[in-house]
C-alpha cells in the first residue's frame, strides 16, 4: 500500500483540529489504524515525524493570525496550545528562523497554500531562503542558464500550480498548464483555453464503469489511445515532439536521460508524467550529476503526502534524485513550427468527446463518457451505503476527491471550452450566433459546478467531507448534475450546427 489517501486523511484531521489538544484515540478510530502504525506510515511517506508536522502546522496558523488579526502574541500562543509564551517563541524561531515579535517587522506575507489534495491551509509565503521554510512562491527567479560539465539548469521557467492564473481564469489541469508554461519560456504565447480544447481536456467527463475511481481524471483516459491528448496538443500548437513512454517497454532509463539532457542542453524544458506525486504532467527544467538528479516544477511538490525525498533549489524548483522510479513518460517539444490543426478538426473532436457514451482505454478498462458519464456520476451520489456515519474518513475523502475530479473536468473544462468557442465566434462573424448559443450552454454547465462548490464550501477539508456525507445535500448536488447534463445536451446540438457551417 502507498497510503496516499490515509496521509491526506491525517493532514485533513490535523488541520481541522489545529487549535485543540489532539485526541489520538479519535484519529485511530477515524483511520482504523493503531497510532503506532499511523506515525510509522506518516514518517515513511513524508520523511517527517507526525509531531514535528503538527508543530509546523501550528506555527503556520499562528503566523497567519499574527499578520491578519489584532490579537496579542500571548493570546495567539495560548489559543494554539502553547503552555507559555517562551515555549511559543522558541518553537516559532526554530521553525522560521525569527521570533514572533519580529515577524511583522520583516514584512513577511502569509496566505493559503495547497498542502495536500483538496486542502488549502495557512502558510508563510516569503521567508528568507536561509530559514527552515523555503520560499516557494511563484516569483520568477532569474532568466539564466546554469551549466557545468555534468549539470544544466534553465532558470525562469514559469511555475505551475493549481489555481494558476495566466489568462484570466483558474487553471487546474496539469498538462495544459505545463505546456503553456514551457511554450511561454520558449517564446510562443498560446492561450490556455486553446490547449485545453486541442488536447480534449475541455470536453471530457470520464466515469469508470466500476464506480469511484481516482484515475478517471487522468488526461490519458480521454481517448482510447492514452498518448493522444499530448499528440493532439503538440500538433495544435505547431510543434514537432517526441514521447518516450515507459509502458511500451521499449525505452530504458538511459533513453530517458539522453532525451532530457539533449533537450535541456539546447535550452528546451521537457514535460514528464510523474517525477513528484501521481503520474500527472510536470516540467523538468534542469539536471545535475549527469541526470541522476532532476529539477523542475510539479503541481504536487508542496504536498506533504508526496514530499519524501524531495528538496528545493533556491529558485523554488524541486530537486529529485529518485525520479526514474516515479516517472512514466517524458516529452520533448521541438523548436520547429509545422502546420497546426484546423478549427474544424478541433470542433469535430470536441463533438466526439461530448457525445461518445463509452471508451475502452488501453490497459485501463472502460470509462463512460458524454451523457452516460453524467448519469453514472449522479447515480453514484445516491448510494447511501457509501456515505453512512460509520464510513471511514479516508473513504469519504477518496469519494469527495473523485467527485471533485469530475467537477473539475466539467467546471473548468466547459468554462474554457466556452471561452474558446466564443473566440471562434468573434473571429468568424458568419457563425457568431451558433458560437454564442453553444458557449452559453457550456457556461451554464460550468455554473452548475460553481453552485455545487458553494453548497459544500469547496471540495476539500473535513467540513466539506461531512456535508458531502449528508443525503439531503447530496440530493441537491444530484439535481445540479442533472441540470448540467441537460445543458450539455443542448450545447452539443448547437455544436453540431456550428460544425456544419464551417
């Protein structure tokens, strides 16, 4: 077992009770593990003791209160369970490098950061590089290349992270984010909505025929051929490319290293699947020790459940020396510009994704799509046995993660799909009416997801999980899923008309 869900449950449990003296008996009941087993798996997965992690979270929460409330330092210390002010001061300095009384004077910034899947929590965002907590903000480091005989690092590649906002909207799909960031570094400005549409990510909804499945959101499950989203996206932005896929058994670690080194040496970052966290897209921006160690950006590099064996460069790049074991593919993006996909090709592909009821993905099984995926999603929400009061927190978290994945596919996807189709209407007046109608229905679909999020208060955290388990609330959400389904059917009718006129 990799205990990924269990680590998320532990982090969620702690964050909800950070001001309390934790009842570890309650934690044992929540996870159905002994405390000894809990602290063991936490240490293995995060490379940090559970007690030290709890202290770090207390300090981060205290720091946010110091800069955002008028409370005295003594009051804050006692609220977070410190026996006296001196104990608080020593702990604060040990974790941050400075005393609480000095914290405001340094002009330090606190906010919320993604600390595990679905959980955004207080964090100190701009501590000095020499302190224990590194600066992992999105600030650009230096646009330069560091090169030695066995190392090459490309600085200045834009950071990717959930919630990234480059084109005026929330971004949440790793591969389009990574491709946009790499192209930006290489001097090609491509709108995120175009990459979302070209890859198919804007038009997907996948639900496993066997039920709740955390891998349903994987971009490789959009088409029957897992690599197709990447191939379509590279073609759409006019780039030659090369993909080495570990699943094919045709490529060795040496092949991966040769491709990474040759691309980085030429000044081109590469996109990978994996390296840090789940097999989602990340960016390799450099290598050391002849590529035994790689650096880059991952959307999961700040997540505690994936922090084992990851350190950080002063630029914020992750540093990973066991990357091969957790990397499934590497993709180069060539310099040469070739013929780009036509608008009609992209729209026909969109219609296929929105209307195909099921696909069988190589080596993964069958996923429902289109209208059937909506029906299966709604049906799963009505299964009371999966949401009883006796259901373990870890299982509820797994279900709300699956729900959040489906909501993201639809909410983010249809929002950017509407943006892309509106752009078509603005640049092609002869089909502006059809585009406006289609985009209107797609925006209505996305609006249903916004309402779901408002009902739950987000798709992460223990409060949202408990609401998710409430049958009355789930029935409200089911109504919104069915409304989104109806609006999407109308969008498909308009899309079909639009395609016929292009």
